[in-house]
């Protein structure tokens, strides 16, 4: 019986060894059998250390990938640099409306207004029921005199702005000035016109109120929005009694916004002051087209702790795409041009470590992966710091497929 157990055990071991041997034979001989049948692998990787990044395709694989190439060029390019920017509200586009006299607030007949709601010019935001004492009437007269003075000062600023704008326009039409000077003069004129409109509205309201209180027929005053915009804040609520001069609400116009760009003082001298900027989201992909922004002269500002100076640009925002305080990426042009290697952006691939590569075509079926260092991406081209020499043919369409074939990440 003991010998039978030993013989049975040996038989099991022999069966296992035979099975493993058969499997090993199939694994080692199946590729050869496939090659004999005419089925060759689509590509081969050179295991020679000197040619480690080289890949050779079969004619069938080359036809299936439909690979196209382009030459690396060396040409002068305008360099840019990316900075972080912040969306801010331009001066004069945010107005705080205050109570002209003591009174009790009531909601307008059109319904209560909420923060964030869009309003049109002259739209009622509150109704104010005046609560005037003899002393209040005296204060009202004083306020009217002050309002008349503000209107006259605003008219003088408006007239000066109109003269400056017309002068800048004439100089520009004679090809002796710049378009930026015209835009700046027009912006200053717009601010002066808005200030005049607000001062005139206050004067009209006080005159109406003073006339009604003198005749004893004072009625609720409509506190209207001085411009088209969005209610940014509400500092008072209906059924609340407010004193004269108390802030009621703030309306802001976001159809035009500024972009504040803090620039390190060491980089400021390298910027092209006449060039426009490109505004994109912080998550924008390289080469993505952004919104064009014009450089403007704003009140100078800087941050001594960060050693930065602020540069301002203006962009159209009628669709309210950008909001005050939002962070954006800003591409600024640098002075002059520089000879650099340029390659189509589609030819550049990334490895798992973030390295950038291109595939050089060295023969009809042979491709070699070459290291490149990208300085910047401009539209559909990449500007290189280093890489293969000019005239080298690199793969544009099919580079990702070659990389997958080389690394084994293929479908």
C-alpha cells in the first residue's frame, strides 16, 4: 500500500510537470508559428541602449496610422509671458445711492429689488416717505445749494473731458497720435458724464422735494437707479427709517471691466507697452485662444511687499462672463523678437513625468523619440528652448499612436 501511494504521488507530479512544459512550449513557439503564417507584429522596439527610443513600423501599420510629418523651423517669434490677473470694476462704473432726506422706505410698486438683480436706468428701487421737521427743511435747503454746486463742477469736468477727447481724436486723425490716447480720453469723458448725470438727478430730486414740503403736499419720493447695471448691495430694507445721507444701495455696470495684472518689477521693463493682452481662464489648455484686452492708463498702484507693479487692461463684458474678483490668466507680449525653434503643437507629446517629446522620422519606417523643452505655445505652434535642429522632420499626425505603441499603452 505504501508503494502504491508513492507511485500515485509521482504520477501526479509527472502530470503537473508535463502540463507546465506544454504551456511553456506553446508560449515560446506560438509567435514563431504566427510569423510562419505571415502575421508579424505591427512594430518592433530596439532594445539596444544606444537606440532605446527607436521604433520601427511595418508597412501595414504605417498605412493604418496615416502618419504625416512637418519640419522644425527656426524663425523670429514674439515671446509672451503668463501672469495672473484679477477682474476689477473700473472707477465711475459703481455708484452708491444715498437717502436725500430723512424718511421711511417703502418697496416700489414694481416689487422689491434684490441684490444681484439687473435694473435699468430710472428704474425705482425704493419709495421714500419724507419725515421732515423745521430743522430738516433747513438742512434740505442747504443740501440743495450743495447739489447745485456739484452739478456746476460736474459740468465743468464734462466740458473739459469733451475738449480733451476732441483734441485727441483730431491728433489721431492727422496720424500724429495714438489710438490709446483717444480711448483714454473717451473713458475720462464717460466718467465725467456719469458724474454729471448723478449730480443732476440729485438736484432735481431735492428741488421737487423742497417745493412739495413748502406747499404741504409732500408725496413718497421714488429713489431710482442712476444707470443700467446690477444691484451689488442693499444697505437698507423696506419699512426702515433712514436719516439723510444714509447709503441705500449700490448699482454697478459690468459691461466693461478692467483686468489688474501684478507684474514683478524685474519683468516690467521687458513688457511691450503697446501690445494687447490675451485673457484666458486659469484652466485653459496651452494654445487656447483667449479674449483680447487693451492696455489702459489707470491710477498707478503697486505692492511693496510683493515687489510688483500693477498693469491694467480693459475688456468687453456685456455677457457678464467675468465677475469682480475673479482670477484669470493673462498672456503679455515681451519687447522685440527672438530666433527660436518652432514646431507644430500637435507634434509634442507628454510622458507620465511631464516631459515633452517629438518623434523624428529617420527612415521610411523608423522613428526616434527626441526630447524637447517648450518655452511657450502660441496658437497651434510650440516655441522650443531646445530640441532637434531646424529642418528635422517630426511626426504631427500619429505622434500619440507612436508613443502608445512604444510604451505598450495601445488598444
